[in-house]
């Protein structure tokens, strides 16, 4: 358990860097109207394909893993 407690912070740092970069690489379809609460797409439906779809799923999986690592870290520190 001690080895896991030592490795977890590094895993959280790596996962957080991956999460931030995967979110920043995703395209934003919101223009000025979308930023102010309006709809700037004009009825256009956008489907994720290829690398954009991969980044979308990567950010979801990475966010879940980061939350699980943080929860595991809390549980280990509470039992110590």
C-alpha cells in the first residue's frame, strides 16, 4: 500500500496534464453568439469523427480515471 501511495500523486499529475491537453485540443463550435448565450450554429448539426471523437472519449475516460485516483488517494490517506 505504501508503494501505491507514493505513485498516486505522479499518476494524478500525468492524468491531469493529459486531461487539460485533450480538452484544449478539442474544437469549439461556439462563436460569439454561443459565448453570449445564443445559438450561433444556425441549425447545423456537427458529428464528431476521427481524431475529434478520440479526444472526446479520451477526455471522458481520463476525467473518470483522475476522479478515481483522487478518491483512492483520499481512502489511502484516511486509513494511514
